[in-house]
């Protein structure tokens, strides 16, 4: 088994013959009453976090700005965790949402809508910079954050290995610009 995102693959996933760079979550959920650009705020849990990365906010901002650069969406970080559109935290194992983390699951997220969240597996070794994080089993936090935000924006897994929405990953894998271009064409369609 390969390390992967914990969001289950759609039933259609294995049946896809055309390798699309994107597909939408079942029922094509969107953020209701959304303006253009879509304005979303997110908050990082103070309680459920990791302490060895001291600039998580910067990492998330960089990750989410990748989406803002290709679709009309603006993200703002808020300190008001309770009322944030997207609640973000790091959790160990069974953390109360019926999708316990194991060693092979990096993170998971909801689709759009009230109660949206991104959970990262606190048991994973996260890296911001592979020059300073030497572990062979470390995963890039920014890349994972981009993927999970894709779900929050309404995207399902892609069966195309070069898409940011491909569910699997490997340690020390980095985001590449070609992946940015690949999702840029798709994501103009999210809010239409
Ligand atoms: Zn996923
Ligand atoms: Zn969770």
C-alpha cells in the first residue's frame, strides 16, 4: 500500500478510462451563496497542532494561494476558529470523525459547505523544507494542503497521476509547476 489521502475514492474512480485531471465530488457540491471571488476564511486549531513546524500559517497561505492564482477564490486566515469556514488541525489516530488515521493516511478533508475541515495526520513527519528535514519518510505539508483544499473546493480524486488530486503520494515528493498548470485549466470550472 502507498501513502495516500484518506478521502475515499468515488465508485467511478476505477472505471474511468479517460484520465482526467480533475473530477467533481458526488453531487457536485459548491459553497452556497458564494460571491465572486469566493471569500473563504480558515483557522488553524491551537489545540490540535504540531510544534516542530513554526510557520504552519505561512505554509497554508502559500498552498491556498496556488488555488487563488488559478480560480476566483480568496482565502483569509482568521483567529476565530469557532466561526471559520474551514477548520484545520492535526490529529492522531482515531480522532472522533469515524475516519481514523493510520500510517498510510496523510490527511483528509470534507467537501464544500458548513462544517468544512482539513485534518492532517499528526503521526506523519511533515516537512516544509527537505533541506532541513532529512527524514526519508517525511511528507511535504504544502503539497498535501493544496490537495486537501481541492476537496474543500469541491474536487474529487483524479485518476491521473500527474494531477494534484491524485490520491497517492510518496515521501519527499514535491509540488511541481507542471502540476499547477494541469489543474489551472480544470479549476476555472469549479464555481460554474
Ligand atoms: Zn484526497
Ligand atoms: Zn478527521
